[in-house]
């Protein structure tokens, strides 16, 4: 892990060729901490942050915080202190960021100290080991809106948000010369999450429709008997207006049903506070992030057609759980000091993803689930396909998948477009790298396209085939060598395997997808 971290940090450093001549001096060696890269030459200049050295192939500039200097001519470097600040979502700031900072420090064999710990401020320091200088991070936990505001005002170097930046926020950053806030260079997806509807563990209600949930939080349904439970009033717990959770909940559930939150709700300032309140209130209902529902009972989401989708890590990774959301870190276009920039690169690395799950969030790594765990797929396909002419295709699909495993990577497209959405583009790179490993040496990879039920069934099958072929082409464009090392196929099954209800926009969005399945080549050749 540490080798990958150091290589990632080095990759983010500019190394600029210069043309210069200098007098002869004693050579030095600049070596990365994991010894994967070194360069030998004579020091031309050192400004306290960068070495410029003359080598056999020309002059090169290297950031001092990423290398060790060996040799008598190496300058004496006073330990530097880099201070940077992260503001925004409280749960991300106090649960995930400290774990990531500790792992970042371990890459340098450095020690990590907590200098101050409180609900409104946390200060951590990384120093020693092979790290040049000291990094001091201040975490200011609040909510998504406050974090982005602090970033805009220059009071923070990074903002943590449980919602995407609003259009007016993006415009404001642009107008004030702070860059494109929603661009790849300023927006980092640090984790996945799902808003989870929760009740008391003893509540007999185990699933709720999106419409009924909206009616409940909107004050139209006020008694548990209306939801199939006992005769008792419903106590509704929600986050404050400025929280990203509240805004995402409003956009995913309330506004699509033409409703807003009732005035008769109990407002709390954190997901953890809501979870604790609901877990101790037999009549309570609320919503939290997947990482925070604690001892409360999560509810499955039931669609209009009767399909139920529970909040699981896999259903959130595939974005089939209707209340899935992404978690973000934002920065401006202003240059960051060395350690702040290095930490930002680490936050976006695969090494950081390994810590996301242990912090209670959902990482973006690719996981497998067998057909045995995909019972919803088989049940929904059988229940929703009443036409006799679809049965042969349905049997063909089940026969294809019966000895296969599904990857959590699921590709979706921009609305009304043949262009992959932003998360899908990142997943192309992630999957192309994964397929180029020994794990897939004797396996066939299947890209399987599906659509919603709007329109002609045969045209939908053709569209799903085209989408599957497009994803396959994107994978090969990312890594052309896979064409000769991994067997891959693209297949379209149209509308025959819905995982959401086609009666709703959210359900149709879930159904428009390209899945990735893998199976042993021996099983694939069985006649």
C-alpha cells in the first residue's frame, strides 16, 4: 500500500525540463521514499520547496517534500510546517478524515497526534518518520453548505459535502475566479452513501414506498396504522435545513412527490443524533446516512410494482437503491501547499478507498455478488414478463447468469444522451485496471445492457445491445491490451430484467444500465 501511495504523490508533482549550464559540483541523489524513483545530478538551485539539478539528460525540478536528498552537497532543510483546513459535513469530517490522515502519515512512517478534539473543531498533526516537515490539519465540522461557504471565503482549503455543489455555488466560484467547482480537478468523489429510512427496532413495518415515505415526512400520514403498523402516532426526525442530507432527501424523495417537509418534525443537528433518537422512540422515523443508522432498523424501499430494494453496500454501489448519493470533497483552483496537495491526491487514491469501508461508508472498489444473492433479479424478471414471446430470452439470460458473478460496477449514461455519466467514466478506468490482473486470466467478462419498458421491446433490446458494446469499447480504449488477454462479450436484454418499477422516473433510471458479470471460461463453454 505504501509504495502505491508514494508513487501517487510523485505522479502529482510537476517535473519540468530546463536548459541550463552550471559549474561542476559534487553530485547528489534525489530518491523517493519507497525508492521506486531516483535521479542523480548536481544541485543548481534550491528555493526551500524545489530542487533544480543538472543531470546527464538535462536539468530537472523536483518538489523537495517528495524526495530524500543524499550526498554531501545536499542543503540543510529546516523542518517546515504546512497548515491546511477541511470544513463541511460533520460525519465525514470527524469519522472519515482522521482515519485517512493517519494512513497518510503511516506512508511516511510518521506519527499522527490529535492536538485538539471537539464537536466544532479538531486539530491533527503528522510529523517525523521520513516526512520532510510537519503537516497540521484543522477540521471544522458543520454541514455541506457551511463547508462550501468556508471554501469560497478562503477560510478552508477543502470542503466536504454530502450533496453535489449547487448551480449557484458553481456560478459564484466561477465569477470570483475560483475555478469550475464541479470539474474533475476540483471535485473529488470520496465515498458512496445511501440515505436510509429508519425506525425503532421493534417496529413491525419493514418496508415503505417512496410515496408513503414522502407523505409521512410531509405530514400527510401521521399514524403507523396507515403504513401497516400498530395504531400509534408517528414522530418524525429530520436534519437541519443546511445539511446536505436534508437537501438530498428533499431532491430524491420530497420534491418528486410534490411535497415538502412538515412543520411538525423534530430537527436534530447530526445523523448520529437522529439514529439515537429513533432507536429509543418506538414511534419514531427518520433518515440518516448508511454509515450512521446505528441501532435503528433500516427500511427497504418498496416500489409501486411491489419490488423491494434494501439498503445494502452492494445495492448502493450499483446505484439500484433509490436513495443512493455520492459524497464529495471540493477545492478551488488556487495552488495548495505541498502537504495539502499530497493529502488531496491521497484522498482520491485507491489506498484511501480501502479505509472508506472501515469508517462505515461505502467505498468505490469493485466487489462481487453471486447470482444466489441476486434473487430480486430472477423474481422481478418472472413477475414482470407476462408475454410468452419474452420467455425464451428470459430463460437465455438466466442460463447465462446461473454460473456467473456480478461485479458492483454498473454503468449509466447522462439523461437523454449516449455519453457515460461522470461516475461511469471513472469506473471505466477502475475496471480496466482490475481486468488487467491474474484474477481474470481464465474468466469471461460479460457486459449486459438493460433498458426501461418505455417504447418498443425490440428497439429497447437493440438499444441495450448498443449501450453494452459502447461500454466494452470504452474499456478497450482505456487499455487496448485487454483485447488479447481477457475474453469479453457484449449482450443486450432490453427491458426483461427490471430492478426498479417502470411506473416511476426513479425506477426507470435504475433499469437503464449496463451490468458487468464474470464467469469461468470452462462454464461458458459447457454445451
